[in-house]
């Protein structure tokens, strides 16, 4: 078999066989296929796509290109959730203890943030002492005892994806649903969960800009997971404004804590309860999604979810005493209030640009080597559709370093104010 023949075949819009896909991925792993050859094949896939069978087999080959986690020592069904990434998305920190408190087993591997999207691990590491590296034995033991553990991905998990992702990033081959779906699902499947809930974001602050593209991606991933024996569901959620009122690591943990204490913003609570209801149904702990929603809400209102959160953070070395004074936990040395210079209604809130502002403040990374300022970020005071007057506080910027005045203009430009009243977007557009 010859990689050049495989490239030419996909270039000519023909379907690759399982053997050809395996030959390619095996070559990516052992280095026998050159990076420039893989880049050429990636471009052919971007231009001509892959059918469901090709995409599923590519995912399976990628999944087996490194470690596959065995969670069979954990009692009961293991549930996992994956978000395609958004601004202010702290749902994992709320959702995990919410479903764990209701009896579901959450054995989760999460990632770090890069660019305008934040990573769950970075947020958790804003809690002093929190340890994202557990041995396999301790990981399984903790899930069996507390129903919950969240750790970083192992270095050997889905090796092929690390190679392909780095090449896609520098070769203009990121925007391909088969490649996106196989990248996400290979890691989720290697993580060992029985049931997976996908939160597929669309809109200005998400990678998928339209609901149609989000639906196609979600259905592709559902097809992959179902073909490989997993229980799959997906939510399509709006990311035309940040989720909740905060962007940044410690700030988002604070908002997650407030939500678990029944003091959080309504949009964030609604999303987490709906997602938890679906996961509890998948896990067989509720006879319907609606009953799952009721169970999740009961767990939240009773304080059981917050108690589970504290036990989880403490078990992984986190100092839970910081939650006794959340203002001190998030206090940054410098802050800059951003006030409105015009009146009207908030027509658009540029979520991606706000994420970039937060990154410039130190809350995110431009490169994987950048060091994060855990206190940096943004607290929003206005949402889409709100009435705005001249002098109203739009948001406040926070950082451990002096904030340059040009950040005022950069942040101002994210708030688009018009004379006409704007409709508030529906957060959950559909469930698949």
C-alpha cells in the first residue's frame, strides 16, 4: 500500500477503505508517513469530505493510536460530557458534582485552554492545591467513593490526534467536520465512558458559526459514538454571548460555586440542569429526561451538589477554605471599569472578542507555553437585549498586572448598542 495512492484517491473524491485509513494512521504514529504527505491528505479531506463509514473508522484508528482507558473497575455506568468550547463555559465544574450527587459516575479527563476559549483544568488549578494528576488507581478509587474525579489527559492518549491537530493548525485544514468530529470523539472514546453528552456550541463565540453546521457536527459525532457502542446525546447551545457573567479562571470558579449554592445566573443554571437531566437519563438513574431534570434540580436546591463539589475538590488536594470568602479568592490587584458612551439596547455582545480581551489581560494563552494569570478576567454587567444608558457599567476588567488604557477601547468595541430593542437568544436551540 502506498500513501501517495491514498492521497490521490481522496484528491479525486473517492472513498478510502478501512485498510487505507489504518495504513495512514499507523504511518502517522510510527513516522513512516511524512508530515507533508499527511498535510496533503488532510487538505484533500477538507476539500472532498469523508462519509460516515470513513469518519467512524478514522476515529477508531485514532482512538487506538495511544492508551485506551479501562474504567471497568468503576461500578455502574460512566457518564461524560464534552463541550466544543466557548467563552465563559464553566459547565463541567457545576455539572460534574450535580450528576455525581444524584448517583452518576463521572470519570472525566479535561483539557487546557488556548486562545479565546478557557480550559477546565486551568479553572480548577486556580483553586490552591488542586491536583489534576492522579494515578489510575487513585482515579478509579475516587470515582468509586465520590462518584467523581476530573484529571488531565494522559500523555499517551490518542497520539495520532496530537500529530494531526498540530498539522491542521498550521496548514489551513482545521475547518472540516470529519476531522473535527474524529478529533473530539477519538479522545472521548479513549476516555472509557459508557454515555457521552455533547454540548455543541454555535454562534459568534464558537467554532461553528451557524446552527446548521453545529447540527451536522453533532449528528456526525452521535453516529460515530453509536456505531462504536456508546450511548450518545447532544445539545445545540447558543454562544452569541458568553455563558454566565464571568470570563477568566478564578472568576469562573466563583460563578460555578455561586451556581451550586443556588445564587448563580439563570442561563448557566438552566443549561447545567438540562444537561444533568440528560446525563442522569443516560445513566439509567431517571426514567425520562424530564424526570432527570427534576432529580438534578432537587440535587441542586437541596445543597447535595455543593457538598459533592466540596468533597471532590478536597479529595484532589484543593483548599476549600477559599470558598468561604469568594471576593478574596478572586481579588485582582488591578481593575478597569468599562462604561457605556451611548444609550440604547445591547444588540450584540462579541463573545469571541471578549474572550480575546480576557486573554490579553492574562486569563488565557496565545501559545501553550504562556503562563496564566488566575485572577485575570472580565465580569459582565449587561446581557443581550438589556437597556443601556450613557455611563452604565458594561463590564469590569481584572488583572494582576497594570491594565493599559487601550484595553478600554478594545472592550468597548465588544458591546454593540442599537436604538431598537433586541431579542434575547434562546440558549438551548435543540436536543439530539
